[in-house]
C-alpha cells in the first residue's frame, strides 16, 4: 500500500509558552483507518487541522499525496483540500438550509466563487449528492432543513458533504463526541464501511478508547502534544493507556475492560 500522508517533525506553538504539538512524526497508508486518541487538550484537533492547514504548523513538514502542504499558495491549497474531506464535532452545517444544499456545499472547492455564491449546481452534481445521501441512509431526509434532524443525522450529512468531494482522505475531528451511544455506533459503522469499501483513508480523533480499539487498523496515542503510542489496537496495554491518559485513565479502564 502506498503512503498517502507523512507528518515529519511537526510542532505547533501558540504564543511564547503554549506548545500544542511537539515533534510529531507518523505516516498513513492509503485505505488505512487510524484513530488518534488522547485526553482533551492533548493536541489531537490541532494535529488534524495542521494537516489541511486550517492551522499553520510552526515547524516540520506535512506531505499529502506527494505534495508538501506547507508550500502551497491559496489556489493550490484549495485544490488540495478537495482531496481531504473534513468532518467536525459540531457538524458545521448551515442549519436553515436543506440536507441536499449542505451536501452540495462540499463541491465549492471545485467551483468558481461566482457559481458557489449563486449555488449553481448541475443535474449531474445533484444526482451525485442523492447517491451519497442514499449510501448514508438519508434518502428520506433529502429536502428537510438541517435544523429538523437528529445529531446522528446531522453528522451523516457532514460525512456526505465530505464524500461528494471524492476525497482520498477523511479527517474526522471528534465526530461522535456530541452523540449518544446508538448514534455513535451508526457513525463509526459508516466511517468503517467508507474506508473498507471505497478505499478512503480515515484519520479520526476519538476520546473513547473502546471505540478506537473496535474500529481501527492502527492507534496513535497523543499526550501533551507528543506521540506516546503508535501501533496495533491489539497490542496496546493498560500501561500504555495510562501513559496516554494520565489521571483520566482510571475512568477509561472500565470501558477498555471488554476489549
């Protein structure tokens, strides 16, 4: 399998004394399902946002699909972002707009500003949006306003908006943090299916260790901005989970017991 993403010596510092990431190194292969786990404030969100340059890294290199992300200018960066779908914890949808309109927003990176502002989409693009929504079990909700949906349905709209871009990779920033266990399972099942059936690489931030153990090909454990574990979910030990989570580990061990 080809390497799709390489993160080399990446650090991120805010101001003079807040280090969010410190010398982070890892690579991800095409089609891999990788979970980044760690306590709140460990640097997980900063890491994901450095990859598509929503946040600028202070040092290091990020190579995606053989392109150095740091060196890209505005137009090139916009083109690169069409290959990287982003899924957010709080959905980032336009709530007063319909489901299909929100999904079509995923195509804005391919359009001129003029077409984007006017919402000019071809029949072909609308057809594709319907196909993606059907894959995600939302065919009944196509013309509903997003503020009428449940949290799990909103997150599926977010996934559909990312998928319509034809991405090579999905970056999912705590996609189930706001959802109940049943909706969380549905979202994770869809992400896993997308990865295995479409060959799309998935890099997902999770707070829930048990979920990461169940779905991932690989786990990256982050603590205080550093990678402290990178390996198979089958090989991670209680000790390593303790190292990743520190004082929070006690509460998590109960969840991990069933792994």
